[in-house]
């Protein structure tokens, strides 16, 4: 079994900083409520999913917006005509 510092180091290497940030809180919550492992793990994954969702900008909607190029976005094509 891994110790908490080993788990945190592994999460850092896997670039799961969101999991690392909420791990202690979720462990204490699970111990206090006698939650099953899968329920606790599910909450940890949800935390990471939300963090990635907000960090990448999907919450702001920018990847869904499509910008169609207009005439001013095409630069240096005068030689084509």
C-alpha cells in the first residue's frame, strides 16, 4: 500500500493536481461518513472533471463557438486575383 506522500507524488507525475488538491478532504469525508471506496473515488473523479472543465474554458463556451473567416481575416491574397 502507498503512503500519502507517495500517492501525492504519483498524482503530481500523472498531472492530476486537482485530485491531489481535494484528496485529503475527500479521504476525511469518506472516513467520517463510512463511505464505500467506489463512492469516494467517484466524487474524486467528479472533482477532477469539474476542474478540467473550468480550466479548459469549456464552461465559458469558447470551444463551441465557430468563427467564420471574413474578408479581413485573409491577408496577403491580393496577388491571387
